[in-house]
């Protein structure tokens, strides 16, 4: 099983967007040191809580700061861009860092399935990744989904499929089934390749993990209630409003929190239940040191969880 990282460049209260972007690069270096397979950058706009607006630019910065880890977008919101622009940007990334570039594409802002499907078709054509073409080995394309709409499209295109469990915990099984049953071999991959993105927070003790997670819980609750702002650095549920508490409780199933051993155990069960061989973890806590420590603890705990397979747990493609 592979493990990877999705980072959204969270902005902590009192810090700037520039601080958040530099922390993302530092997190990527640490993830590479800890043996993670991929590092993906998100795209968010007009968000006081997230600094990453242009994953292609951040991907270049991360590629230049690392040497081996695969880097890409998780994902480019194709509805907001022209396919030729996306293709040209990622062609440049692939030319400078061949074999390390992932283009993850999401449908948010697409204005409907037909428009998104047309853009996906054009994007594949411009990248030379249409069925029957010779293909390329310097760039890999993935479709992202939180429901079931993108999975069949990824299958038809021969693309990888990434499912956002942290946005929708109930649709993964159906989405993966649609993807695997309808997969058509493409220029890059002959077999279906899927990953599950999960929001996790780990620490040395459960109490510490819960304390680190509370700012994320409050930030998400307030965002759901219409208040979008930077992440609080520390907070206690005792100070939250009744609305914030209720909203946080409703979101709890989308977050895995605990000691590294407990988190690793839950991740292994989830991967087995959904039949995925790669997990991508998202840990949008406000302090960089907590993000690095959480990732490091999880990588080590997963390696310990299944000793016979430890050598395969953190391997990278081609190694």
C-alpha cells in the first residue's frame, strides 16, 4: 500500500498567505524524507483559510525543492480554466521534471457534466493521452471526485481516480466499483489505479491529537455556518457556541483522530474495505510542526502495522 499527502496550504490566524505557501514546501520536503509517494496541491479561491490558488505554480516550487516524490494537483478545477492553458502548464512541469508530475483534475465550477466531459476530452487530446495514442511516460493524469460522477469518466479515459473521503464518506464504495467495472486501458495505465483521500490527525497521545484537531473542527464548523476565516491556532470546545458544537459533531465521521497506531489501524481497515492500494492523507492543522509530526507518526505506524509488507508500504513507482 502506498501513502501520499494532499496539502491545502492552511493559513493560521496571525500568519500570511506567503507563510502558508512556504510551510507547504517545507511539508513536502518532510514528506519526501518520510517516504511518501505523492504530494498534491489543492486549488482554492477567495478563501481566507487556504492559500493555494494555483497548483501548477506550487507544484513547480515543490518539484524544485524535492528530488524524488511525485508532485501534482489535487486538483486543478478544470471548470475555471481552459484545457489548453492547463495542458501547457503541465507540459512545462513534465519537461523539467519528467516522470514526477501528476495532473489531478476536479469538476468544481464546471457548469455541468457535459461541459466538464468536453473539457476532459480536450485536455487528454492536448496532452497526447487519448485512447489509441502512443502515450507518454513523463506525466500522469487523475480525475478527482467526491460523489460518483467522475469515476465512470476516469474509467473511460483510462485515467487514475482519486476519491475525496473527507468530503463524502458514503460514496466511495460505489464510485470505486463504477471505476473498476468500466475501466478502459489508456496510453498511461493498463489497469485501474485508485486512491482514497482521507483527513487524519495523529499525535503521540490521543489527548494531544484531539487538542490539535480542535482548531480544524471549529474552522470547518464555522465555514459550514457561513463564516470563512483563517484557522484558529488553539481552541477549546468549551468556548464554542451550540451551533458550532452541533456542526462539529455532524462532521466527525469525516475526520480520523488519535494516536498514530489507532489512526493507522483505522486507515488500514478503510483501505481494505474499499479495496484501494493507496491512501492520500490531508492534515490541515494550523501549525506546521504538527502537520509534519502527524505525517511522520502515521508513516511509521503503518510500516509497523504489517511487518511482512513493510518493505512495500512506502515504495515509490519504479523503485
